[in-house]
């Protein structure tokens, strides 16, 4: 019996080996929609969790363009403007509202303002007018103020005195001089006050007279060398002053100095060391004044010497001339009986030679007595050093308040 036809026919479906690939759908390849990120920016893929209530939200992919877009702009840099402080994590609202500083001047590396080490004047180097003004003031300060060739020649004989060197002259200027002489003295005074940092004196008060005795309130003594004024002294009339007293520290230092039981050389060295220590203490400590005032007539208001002519006895000569002029005025008033016009006879040459030693001793005594009428107006460190050297002692000289 032959097999049936249904069993002998071939199957209508393909073979089993080919049917394995038909179960998976074909995948189509497509180009990426955005550039790939950097390797370090790739996030790890985690299986998505299915949630019925709220579907998950995928974070946007980080790329190089997104990172560059989030960079902050650089702050403006100014050379002479301080950067604003960064706000702290716990900063208040007031600190957050602080505005950065604004540059008000253009700076290209130059110095805006500088101070001269010699004359002490501050000026702007970039300004032509400031440079010219500084050059003029610098010359007046270091080389002296030019008063002209005829300043000494046109001075009255009773107002001219000898200087420290041959050829130098000291001229006195007061309210009785003409306008041009007073103007030159006032110009020098402006230079002196600017260097010393002193308070300016009004022109009306500077050339005024005392109501009681009709004498000038101020007298200016100008030290002339050649045609330039290299020293200046301004004196005013005063009524009283107070003496500089010794400090407690100096007294203790002097008490420790013992000379008993020592040789003459050792005692001399000990005294010398004590004087040096006392001078250093006096220069370092503030000036102490006595409680009781005494009578004084001459007040040293301003005294100045040009820097190029210091340590040449210019200031000492001005002070000595001030005392001599004051004593001569008192002596002339006494001899003339207050302006009676009677002239004294000039002594013979033999009498002058015989009394030369006596006159010299009298002049020294007059100078010593005249110094007792002199007081300094709250001197600076250099002024106090000058006063101690001129009076010849550390203490006992006078100071007045102007």
C-alpha cells in the first residue's frame, strides 16, 4: 500500500534554521541628531523605571557648547582701582548692594603727584605749570631769594649790619620802609612759612605799629650774601614768656653721675658722658615750661636758613644782630633823651684804643643781658636745637605763645 499523498508533500513553511532570524525585527540605522559629548561627560545608562503616576524626565545631554555658554564674563581690570570684594556666603543685603570703585584718572604708568626731597614741595610732574612753579620755589629755597643789587645799597645806614663773613650784610625791614622793600621781605616770609609749615601772618598785622609806643610790631632781618637772601628772621614785640625747665628724667641722670673718688680725667669723662646723655634726653622729650611767667620783649616768630648755607653761623648772626639792634635802640633813646636831638661827642682814637677791652667786655655783658629778653615761639626740633646752642644751655631759655 502506498503512502498517502499528504505525508509525502513538502512543508509549505521555510526550514527551521531560516525561521530563527525572522523572529527579530530589522533595525534601521540613522545619523545622530546632535554632536557626541566628551568622554568624561557621558553619563552611565541606568534602566528606566516605569511609573504609572508620574513618568520620568530625562536630563538634557551636556556638551562642550553648553559648558562654554555658562562661563562668566571677565571683570574690567583697572590699575589704580581696587577690586570689589566677593560676597561671602552669609553676606547681608547691604554688602550685596556695594558698588565697585570707579577710575577717576587716566593712569598710563606715570606718577600722578610727587614730593621734592630737597625743598619739600608737592607737585604734579605731568603739569607744565606745576613744574615751573616747583623750579622757581626750589631755587628760592635752596639758593636763596634774589633781592637785587640795589637792596643793600638803598638801605638806611642804621639798618645795615655786618654778617658772619666779609661782604655779607644783614638788613632790617619794618613798617617804616617803602612798599618794594616790604614786598620783598614778605615774599621771603612766604617761602619760610611754607617750608616750616607755619601759620600765615596777615599783611596788615605784619606791617602794623604798636598803639602804645608807636614802634613796629614786627621786624624782619634779612641775611644778604651777594644779591640773594639766604637767611631770614622775623621778630615781634612780646610782654612775657616762660622758661624751659629740666625734666625729672634728666635730674635723675645727673644725680647718678658721681665724681668723688675718681681722678681728674675720669671725672671729666664722666661729666662729658652725663652732658651727652642729657642732650639726647632733652632732644627726645617734649619741652616743659615753668608755671611762672617773666618779662620778655623780643619774640623769635620765624627763623630760617637756606639749605645750601646752613652750618655757617647765619642763624646765630641774625639772632646776635637782633639783640644788638634792640640794645642800640634803647641806648640811643636814653642818650638823646627820647629824641631831644643832642649828639654826643666822638672820643679820640687814643681813648678808643685804651677802652677797647672795656667796650668788648661791656658788649658781652649787653649780649648776655639782651638774651634774657628773647623768647622763641614754640620751636620745632631744629629750632630748639638752635635755641640751646645760642643760649649756651639746655634749660633756662624762654618760650612764648604767639
